[in-house]
């Protein structure tokens, strides 16, 4: 799975910090 880093950094980081961290863990594990 891949999520656009820019989108996550500009949107999810501020609205869903916990979810953003989870997505980063998924990306690094995959």
C-alpha cells in the first residue's frame, strides 16, 4: 500500500496525527 506523503503531511498530520503515524508504520513495514 502507498499513500502520497505530501497529502499525509499537509492533511492527515494535523487532523489525524495517530492515523498518520499508523500509516507511516504500514508504509515502512511493506
